[in-house]
């Protein structure tokens, strides 16, 4: 019998690339990014369309620049570890005395030794996938520019002759006063990154997540999570709290003074249109967006906000080590003291009898969602609701639209989940005006932003999938374990239409991959994401409060 055909099964280039670097990291513990460039190019990534071209892929380069720290111009070695314990066991005991560095578009704990080494805390395998993709794209595009600039007499003039005007402005905005310095670095240095994974074991990821939760419990005295029902929310660190405190309404005059002082013509025009049309609650959403910017610059304003949050019993827990995921704990019994009831048109007085908490986290990246929700499930007495808000790329609709899925395919486990989404079009009718709400969507959870090819997009769209993101699948894998007696399945269709808690998933479209120049590498979401973010947050709060009041009445309280 001839079995030769068994070896002719085509493997997707994206899968080949993932297997390549994961195998190298597993066997050797390190990988030289130069050895990944060919498989990266062969993926034909939607986010790196010109990887193989001689022409600069400005969208991909800018996307990488925004998600890696500025010190990458000096970095040669990148070391990845889940916890300080892992770093210490590998003779990197002093990394937290190094300079802490940040990236505008990614939340990670990162430390630079001032010379050539970057240490990065990783939360899950998704962080490894993401960092490999970002550094490979960065290296390819940096070295293209190096080749073009190395003989240039006037590096700025030569660089700007290669780009369109809008792209020049974007680079100037990213590098600010260091614009010439970065171009000089590109001219004289060809980058060649080495990435070292100190430990890739699942145990270390689980331990890092446990440390993260232990820090939350120790930061809040007087709360025993095992004795208190919770509503879990994955969103951000501002929208829920801003809607509860309604702080921006009290500070409207100061915020509008700040707006005109900063002379942002586009934001001023948006504000004036909202005022002219008297659009509510979009007007309040705008003030909340403005407050985020103003709070960074005005300490007195920030102090007043924190004082109000403390009065309402809201706990903020900033990430210390390991997972760079902040958390907020909100007792429902304190909400009657807020002005939230007026916004929701709901009497909150019955909540004074509540013993439940909202546990809100700054949404994690990819597979870390599974680890976080699993850890919380093991340490909370009862989960009454799970509400997930995030960004997604939309294969239909426009940027700023809201997508409500009832089917999720997870690329990690190859599971397809069917759910009953507690969110519906009717929840948004009175509060969301400047976009569409698309119900009954089919979501694809991918392994990474670069790990999507045009062929994959076409196949997904052909199969009716229109919503591409990174967290829903891992969350649903964890939810499966809340209900069934075994660990999550693989390659299965799983019916989650009956759960002992309320389940809601809502995404807002931040990218439209089928549209030219519409990914976040060549544009920023800016105000476009504000109204959907706050609309979803408002619906989440209303769902939680209505469910809690109903449960209190059923229990005769």
C-alpha cells in the first residue's frame, strides 16, 4: 500500500511559522529573530503585507513601534519570564532595579539594563507569540530602512523622501524630540535580536497568575472573596468607574477649559456638534474621554476623583509584578450613594442590602484571559455574571460599530462555542447613536494580530465569521470549566447556551482589515472608540444591577 499521500497534507504557512519559533524556544530556550524572517514573510500577514517587498511597510513598522519600548534601538537580547522567581533562578535577580520602560500600545512590565538587554514579564503563550511577531516585523522594517539610509548624507531628508507626508507626521509624533536621534540610529545600526524564553512551562504561567490574584487579595483588607458573590467584568480601568462616579459632569467647566486650551480642532468640533445636537449620553461620554487626558496632567483633578471613588467604596489595585493587569473591586451596596441611578433611570436603593462585588479587570491579552478567569473562579464564592468587552477587527460594518456574537471559534483549542448573549440590539437603542449594533455575529479568536493571512480572512468571511479578536475563546474555555467536570475540550462544538450565570460578550470594531489603510498601524482609534466603549459599559452596569435586584427580591431581601 502506498502511503505517500499521507505526507502531502498542506500546512498553513501561519502554523508553520508558529511551530518554527515555538519548537526553537522549547528545545534551545532561545531564538535568533533572523532565523524567523523567512517563515514570517511566508505567512503573508494582513498586518505585514509588504514584509517581502523592498518598499517600507510603514503601517507594520508603526504598529510595532507603538507596541515596543523606545529602547529597542539599543536592544540586542530580550529575555522573557513569568515571574521574578523565574528571572532569579536564571541569574537575572536585579532586573527590577533596571529602568522600567513602557510601550504606548501594549501593557507589559518591561525593564531595560541601559545597554543592550530588555527583560519582559509574560502572562501567557500569547505574549510569546505577540513579542515574536512584533520584534520580527520591527527587525525586518528597521533593517530595510538601514539599507536605504546607511549611505545617506542627510538622513532626515533621505528618510522623508521615502514616505508619504502623513506617514512622516506619524513617525514625528511617535519619536517627538528624538526623531533625528532614531533616524541616526537606523542609519548606523542593523538590528539582530535574540529572544530567550527562561521558562515555557504551563506551571509557571499558572503560578504568575496566582501571584497576581494574591496581590489583589492582600491589597484589600476586610473582603473575603470566597464568601461574596461576584460579577466579573473584563473591560478597562476607566469606563465603569467614570459612569458610576459621573465625575466628569461635576468637572465639566474645568474639562472644557482644558479642551480649548489644548486647541485640538477635531475634538473641539466634536464637542460643539454634540452640544448643538444635544446628544445624550454621548455628551457625557465625551467628557469622560476628555477627563482621561486631563487627569494625566492635573494632580488636583486626579485627587478629587480618587476621593470620590474612595467615598463610594471603590478599590483600585494596580498590578505589581507578573501580569500587568490592573483590577477594580466595586461593592454594589455602595452604588445607591452615587448618581448612577439617574443615568440608568433605575432606583438603586435596594442594592444597600447587597453583598455582591463587581470585579473589573483591565482586559488581558489572548490566552491570559483563560488563566485570569480560571484563577478568579477558584477564589470567588459564586460567580453571578461574566461580561466581556473588547476590541475587534470587523469583516463587515465600520470602525466604531458594536458586534454581539453568539458563536465563537477559538483557534487555540479549535473549539466552536454556541452561547446565548445577554446583550441585544434593544439594550443600545437609546444610548448608542453613531454606529450600528450587529447581533448574532460569528467570532474568530486568533492567536495574534500578525498571525492572520489574507487567505484566512477570505475563508473566515466565506464561513460567515465577521468578528476577529483575541480573548473570547480563552474566556469561554475557562467558562466551560466553570460548568463541566473536566478541563476544556479540543476540536469540539460546545453548547454554552445554558449557564448558571449571565454571560455577555460585546466587541467594538477598531479595525476593518478589508479596507485599505484602516488598521491601527496607520491610524489610531482616538475618539471613534469612545461611544461604543461607554455604551457597552453602561449596558454592563445595567445588566448587573437588574440581575442583582432581581436576586435580592427572589431571596426576600
